[in-house]
C-alpha cells in the first residue's frame, strides 16, 4: 500500500495531478490502473481472523477461581472422590456456558465498516466513463459523484456543483456539508476539509468529481478501523476485583492447608494419608466453588432487567461497570439531541413567532410571541412559509413504524415540518423554474405560480438575502437590526435562514441569478437547532446528583455545542475546547483540560480517543456514548461503550459493550441504577457465601488442631457449599435498589471488594457458625448421638444457620424486618427450594447413601432451627451497634 502522507486539502489540483500521475479530464489508463491495483491492493479493509467458537468457550475458564476449582477437581479425582470431582466440574462448565451464551456475539466491527463502503463507483479511465467494482478503485482514479452515491474512497474534489455530502457518521456533523474546491490551510481539521469527500459518506445533493487520494486501510474510515483493532479491551472494575479476590483466596487456602498438614503431621502425629484427606476437605470447604457461577447468574439477571429497560448488554461484566462510572462522555448529535433539525422561532417583518414541537413530526404550533394576531401579520407569515416550502428539495414522510423522517437535506426537511404546523391554509403552487442551492451562492431560488400569479421566492443564508433586499431601494429594510437578530440567534447555537420574494410578470418562464438583483422584498428569518432530547436534560441532572460528570464531545461547531450544552446542564455555556486546540496539547495538558472542561467541539476520532484515555489515566471509570463511525474507537477503549440502537451504525454497536434500544440518554441513567444494584447484590452475595466457606474451614482446622474426628465429611461440606451457593444466594440477585443509592458518589474502583466491616462480619459469623457447630457436635456426642444420625443433625444445623443469615444479608445495616421484607419474592422461593433439598437429603434413601445421612425425628429439627435463630439475632444486634457507631463518627 502506498504511504501517501500528503495533505491533499492543502494542495491545488495541478499539484495533485502531478503527485498522483493522473489527469482530471481523462483519468488513468487501464494499464496504469491495473499496475496500481496489483501494487497497492484492492480498495478493501483488511480482514480480521475470526476466533473459533471452541476458543471463545474455553476463554471462560481463564479465571483464577476457576483454576482453583479445576485444581480441586483433579486432586479429588486422584483421591477417588468422584462425586466431589463431578460437582466441581459441573459448576465450572455451567459457569462457562452462561458466559459463552451471553457473549457469543463475535466482534463485527470490521464487517460493520465494510457495509458502509460503496459497492460500485463511476470513474473516468481512458477518457471514458465506466462503472466498476468499488474494490477495484485505485489511487489516482477520477471518481464521478451524483446525488445518492456512496463515496467509494477518499477524494480530493476537483469539480463540484451544489455538492453536499452527509458526513455525520464519520465526523459527527449534524447537517450535510457544502463542498468547495478552494485550497485549505495545512492545519485544517477533518471536519472542515470541505474540498475532500471521504470513503463511506454519502452524497446528499448535487454532483462532483474527485481524484482518489487514499483507498482501503489508508482512508479516514480505514484509520478508524485500525484504531478499533488497536484499542485494547480493558478489564471491568468488578473483574479486576474478583481476580484479585480469587488470588487472595487461592493463596490463603493453600497457605493454611500447608500449615495444617505440617501441624497435624509433626505435632499431632496424624497418619499422612488421613491428614491429606483432611487437608483436601479443608480446601474443598474453604474454596467458594459456586461463587463464579453465582456471580455470572447475578450479572445475567442484571442483563435481563436492563433489556426490559431498553439497554442491551453485550458483555456480562459490563452490567456492573455502569454502576461505578464516574464520567459519561457523550456524543451530541443523535444522543443528547434528536439529530432532527427543528425550527424553533420565526421573525417576519410583521411579527415574532415561537414554534413548539421538536423533530420532523408535524406536532406543534406557531404562536405569536406576546403580540396580537393581525391579518397583515398572517399574510407575511403565509408568504414566508410559502417561500421556505417552495424553495425545498426534501420530502417529509411517515415510515411504516409511524416515525416521521425526511428524504433530502435536513434543513429543507425541517421547513416542511414548519409549514405543516401552521393553522393557515397554504396556497397551491406550480414550480416553473429554479436555481438549485449552490454553496458558492448559498441560496435557492424558485419561480412559482401561485393563484395564477408568478413570484420568485428565495431561501438561503441571511447575509446573501440581506444583500438582495438592500438593492431594492423601495423596501423599508433596517440592515443593522436584522444583523443583530441573526447574531443573537447564532450565539444561541441556532442556524439562521432568511427568506424573500418578489412578484414578476405572468409571462416569465425562467430565472437566473440576475433576476434577484432588484425588487426583492424581505420576509424574515428562522432559527434552527438540532434540539436537545427532553429526557436527556433530566438524565444529566440525575447523573450530576449521583456524582457522575457528563461531558459533551461532538463534531459540531463550538457555539452550537456550548448553547446545547447549557440547555442540557452541561458546562456553563461559555467554555469549550475545539479539536484543533486539543491537537496542540501535550498528554499532561490534555489531562488537565479533560478534567476541567465539559464541552469539546469540532473533534475527530483521535481527539475522542485521547480524551477517554486521559480521563482513565486520571482514575475515572469512563463511559462513552455515540452513534457514528467516528465514535467507535473511543467506545471500544472506554470502560463501557454505549451505542445508539436505532440511529447508531453497525460499527458503533459492535464496538460498544451496551446498546440503547431506544436511543434514549435516560436509559443510561436506568443502566447506572441497575449497575449499582448489581454491584450491591454481588457484595451481599459474597457477604453471605463466604461465612459458609469460612465456617467449614474453621470446623476442619479446629478438628485437626484439637485432634478430633471431623463432624462432617468432605462430600457433606461440599453439599453445603453448593446448595447454599446455587440456591439460597440466588435470592440476593433479585434484591431491589436500596434507598439513596443514586445519591451517593460512584465507588472508587481501587477500593477493596471487601471493606474492613465486611471482613469483620465474615470473620465473626464464620467463627460463630464453625465453633458453634463444633461445640454442638461435642455436646450431642456426650448425649449419646453418633454416626449418620449425628452428622445429619449437625449438617442441618450448619445449613439452617446459613438460611437464617440470608435474611441478615438482605440489607447491609438495615433491620431485616422492614417495609420491603416481602418485596423480593425470590428470597422466599429459594428458601423453600433449600428446605425441600434438605428434606430430600434427610429422608430419600438414595441421598442417604451418597451423602451418608439418615432420617431424623421431628423433635431433632429443633436444634438446627435454634442455631439459625441465634445467628440471626446476634447479627441483627451487631448491625444496630455498627450503625450507631457510624452515625456518631459522622456527627463528631
């Protein structure tokens, strides 16, 4: 591939022809194009090798806790404990399948970008016009563009007639870009390169000719593709914490097992074989076998809940990541705004009007701004509306889903909506002749017949309309007043359009630019914006309350971005940084700017990526939202990329970890709520599960230390671990968001998964259950209990203690019996399932044989229930004391 780093937009046509060995009139020869095709390759993006399904499935075993589980499975198999081995392996396989089926969507970013590329192209070769496969276009080819075409490669334009190109997917520009041929400055940013046409964009209007300057991977689209490929996937905060947590557990279990083996062998003189079995039992007891599966299930429940709220999650851990997000970097067009141009106000020479309703749907009214309605004012407004409706090449329609959309230029489309909002009867008209919009002239003019009279109507840039009207010496026109009004609207981020008309003779049948030199009468101006989404304003307020910064990163102009940002509550409406300013900053300067600034305008893909990296370097958990190709690399780099599902490109959706099915910024807030709920429930689950493992470990350690026979066998301990993990703990996955969760700041991603209080709670509950079980075992032995009868009562006591403790864990410090006690029905369902399983373990002969249990009398159930009640009461008392201590610390 040629490495052409020339700034083509900064070169004139002659220089380009010489540099590329081509001519705009004739194009390349067939021979030369074939040579270049063989040398540079086809105009295609490089294929990314797909990962095999087996490899994707096996990747879900790449986890420290899973390694520990697999190690335990191997050891139990070598020792002949095949039931233990089977259960452990079953847990790891279920965990892998849950992850695989949730994340089986392969990376489609390359395919999404390829779908944007044109299939065919019209070119000049050997001085002839040909239609060729777009993949066979080479550098130096002369491409002919027409309305509706997709641009096949990056082009330097050498000819343009009213050429307008839709570039929003690439640059974030909300309106079609008028193309010109003039040479640009060498530091012109991507968004302002108006003499270029870029691969993957589409021609909205007009025609043009361009020389190919880059193909395939060398195009701006190709560079984005490469940026996506180069961006590393970051681990989510939860995965980082779970990874560290798993390593800690592994080191702790191995360390304690070694110490206990040495102690038992050298101090207690246990036989090596018996001691090894006890140590293996310790490992089985202390390792939370079911934790990975339970965490995956909790995350999967979160995925389902988010889907019901229109947030589609493509990666399980991403559910929780949103709960820790501290910054949301949002694209403007189509994300915070509707990406539907809307007329918000009209000022005619007779009156000022406010226009309600947003988007292309003709719902709303044109109302006088504090003035009385008069026939004269109505007539001027009618002529204004006629002018903007007649000078129009767009089509407004309602699609099959009932959504209003436009075909053609968005600015033209919004005026069709404006005309439909009027309660006045509009005259029918017949177009006789027209001057199409041209970026050189910046206006459109139409000769039309209205009520058997002929008029020339003009719609265009206000300054050009002002020039025409000034030439009419009969007109009463205050130029300074209208320039002030135009400037005022521009500062509010509005695009301003002016309109004028004049009556002509009935026999006039064509018009030219000279016909506009005299006699034009000014009608008024209209202010247009891409309106903010109403729900986005509330979402920004909620994010601010939750301690989450919202930053707007857009390709639009700075004034527009500042105005929209102020309406949304982002920034102060006065400060914004542009892509050109960001390009000049060092990484250190950019970090300062990223933290202090909230509006970034005229940005390119590299700017967005740098900003995300800078925020991450400052310690932020960063979400990036967007809908265009230009957002894809930043979305992939962000801790959580959020794509728009309706207006987003396939590239963006596939680079993101979450897709908003309704394109609603408010849905992000719902997702943050869900993320915080998921993280809280993950912590509650760990707080609940670990005392089971801790108590089991303490039971075995104490038995070895005291030289006693173990109260429970390894397979019975494994049963307790699994039945508690995969039944009772699942009830916590459905706990609702606790009050005040969205009023607290995002959690520190560097904070430990287990706080000092959690470690304290896990420790004393483990000791209470472990030592209590051991004491009860000794007490019952003294009462004459032995064998399977004793083990069954002890096993039930161990499980009942965990069941009662479950209700303690539903609220970290709140009283268990509160107004929300019955809100989570899943807790009672899993409690019922556990009781059924325990009854089966006790009274089904097959279970008695496998787990060495025996049926017990009804009276003997009192001991397990009493143990559970004691645990419940003690933990509730501790919670009250802890809550009181915390309150005193806050007030002191």
